[in-house]
C-alpha cells in the first residue's frame, strides 16, 4: 500500500485557509485596490479576499492558498502543504485573523439625468482627446475605438467628453452617457433626458448577449478578448449601472437571443446585481457568469498592460477631423 502523506481533511483545510491571513503572517503590506489587495514587490500580485484567490499579472499565474505558497516561496506542492499545516497550527494557537478587517467597498451613487427630452451634445471638431484617453490611458484597442466611432455610437463633444450613444428600434438617439477625458478631474454622467433602457450597446448577429455595467467595461472586455474567434458577432450591452431595465428592453427587441453572459463588476454591488439578474432570467435563458479578477474589466486590462510580457507596440494616434453636424 502507498503511504498517504496527507489526509483529505488536511487538504480540504489547506485549500480553505485564508490567503489574507497567510500574507499578513509574512509581514507583507497589502494595499487596497478596489475590492482587491495588491502585494507590493511581486509583479502585480493581487489578492481577492472574497473569493480567497490570487493572481499575478506579470507571471500570469493564480490559484488558491496552496498555489500561493508554492508561488511566493518557490516550494513544491508537498512542501507548501507542510507550510500551510504549520501556519494553521500557529494561526489557531494565536487565534488571530485579519480577514474580519476586510470591509466591502461602497460605490458612490451615480447622478441621474433629468426627466426631459434628450438632446445630444454638439460634436467637437476633433476626436484627439477622446482617442488619446481611451487608447493610451484606458488601454482600449484602437480597432475597437474606431469601429464604435464608425458606427456612430461614440464621439467627442465640445467639452472633450466621450459620448456613448444608445438608440431605439427606429435608430433614434435615446441615451447618451458621458465620460470625461481629463484624468486630473474625472467625470462621468448622463445627458439630461437619457433613458437607461436604451443604454449604450453594440448590435450583434449571434444568439448571445454580454452584459456590463458601463461602456468602458464593454470596450475593455472586447480588447482583452480581441483574439477570441467570433467575439465580434455577439451582442454587447452596458446597463449604465446595475439595473436590468436596458437588458429587459434589449431582449424584447431581440427575441433571437438565447444566452445571457453576465460580466458585471467583481464587487459587492456587481455580485449582488448578478445574482438578482440571474434569478430573474434563468427560466427562459441560458445564463453564464464571468467576473474580472480585479474590480472591473478595465482595471484588469490596464494592470495586464503594465505587466505584459509581449513587446509593446507604438501607438499612432490619428486625429479625426469631424464636421460639426448632428449624428
């Protein structure tokens, strides 16, 4: 008979050990980044305390407590198991946990548009501020940006804001979300008269829809998955928050959709909203849930860009001259 080094109970307890407690036991500093914690000096190592998972962007590796010990201390699986067992023994003796210190982050309430007829902001005579912001600052793939401009669902207004437009079935603008391009003075909101049920979306041809909280998250997800075959065929929808009024309207207007992919933010608000939407539509649609490793898809994209192992290609920002006329 082969000698069984560890019992199933020991392995189960090791896998359920708190990654937060283990990091703190090493005396390492954890800095809050959204809902996650970043460990300095480890090449983009982030801890998700709610899932008890970790991911390192520079090495593109992640996992649970055992894999964390293997990664940080260059140990084998057996050595990592022994380390965690010893850690748990000391941890229980000390009866000290840091996990209770973690409190959910609260989101600021979004400003609601006034109840009046929508009038789109006037276009700027250049899109260079918007393009530089989306591509350089946010890390969005230029092809994604240019396609949205071409489809007239994205433009720059005279105040240098990004304007994300949503249309009804008659192709009439019914929604306009704003995002400032000045990184020193962040701004986001909605144009007065906007109706969330017609929120920003990208029409697809497949029977699948991907649902996000904001247009930036839609664009970030498309960038992260730009090499995924068929991604351009799927419907993409921003809820402009976490209410499902836009999804309800979109499904009604597109009865061919059979599958809903929920890709909301990985925080308390996003997880709660995902659960509610899933319960509401699960009897009529196939529901899939996908969360970013960090708080949102753009944070994951920008962090991945920081630690990309591929050679960074120089970006040429082309100034688009636009005649000042309505869309």
